[in-house]
């Protein structure tokens, strides 16, 4: 069984090792702090960061301008489309009206002639119907009358 003096010596040895490790970490932190300070005081790096920031600000401004242009383009798109379709529809309606008026004007002289021909055709149809419905004795009389009128 170890005595109290041996335990104390081991504790003192362990404390020395812990102290040495803490001192190494402290030295490492001091070296890291020195490198960070060196980087923070580097004028070239600061200038590079400023240039990058300026480029990002310019890119954001360009993106906002392009977005505004696109919104204006969308706002202006539909009215122009409606105007084009309105013009096309107006042209189509005027063309169909002109074609109808031209047809009515062209066919107007023939309306009376067509009415007279229809009346004659109705009269001929009634005669044809009467001739087809004749009895045999009426047909003989009709043929006799027709032969007389040819002479």
C-alpha cells in the first residue's frame, strides 16, 4: 500500500504535466492570435475584401435593375398584345363586311330575274304534275290537241 508521501508526489507530478500542457496550449493560442492579428492588419487582404464587397453591391444593383426592367416589360406586354388583336379583329370584321356588301351589290341585278325564273318553274311544275296525273282518255285528248297546234 502506497503511503501518503508517494500519493502526494504522484499528484505533484500529474499537476506538473497538466501545467506543462496548459502552457503549450497558451503558447499555441498566442501564436494563433499573432497570425490572426497579422492577417487582420494585412492591407492587401482588406483591399481585396473591400473590392469583393463593392462587386457584390454592384451585382445586387444590376440584379435589381434587371428585375425592374422585367416588371416593366410584363406591364407593357399585355396592352400591346390586346392592341394587336383588336386591330386584327377590326380588320377581319371590316373585310367580312366588305365581302358581304360586295356580294349583295353583285347579286342585286339577278334577284328579279331569279324571282321570274322561279315563278316560271312553279308554273312548269304545276303543268308537269297535271300532265302526269291525266287519265288515259285525257292523255289521248291532250296528244290530239298537241298535234293540232304543231301543224
